[in-house]
């Protein structure tokens, strides 16, 4: 029976294939989450429970989400079966 150290260093199972993910959808959902957080933060800041600086965090999250959505649209996923530009 192999030791646990040798089995960790030399695994016998192959890793599962990567799961296809729609990055545009992921970015849109994340941006929507930051927008909801911004609304909550603005309400809490208006009541006086928290400081207004917390709204900057949500604003930056929205901006980064929009940039990520733009990136995802410009870089669509590449299918493994579709030959790339370097294929003859």
C-alpha cells in the first residue's frame, strides 16, 4: 500500500474537465449584486448608521463589473473543437 505522501505527490486520478462558464453572465450578476449593495449602503448612510465612504466600495465594484462585462463581450469563449487562427 503506497504511503499518503506518495499518493499526494503522484495522484492517479485525472482532474475533471473545466466547466464552461458564461463570463458575461457572471459579470452581470456580480455587477447587479454591487448595485443592490450600493442602494443598501446609500439608505444606511442617509439614516446615519454608516459613513458615506462605504458607497465608494460599491461604486468601484460596479465600475469593475462593467469593465469585466465589456471584456467578456470582446473575448468570447473559444471552443476546444474549433480550430484557432494558428491551425493550418
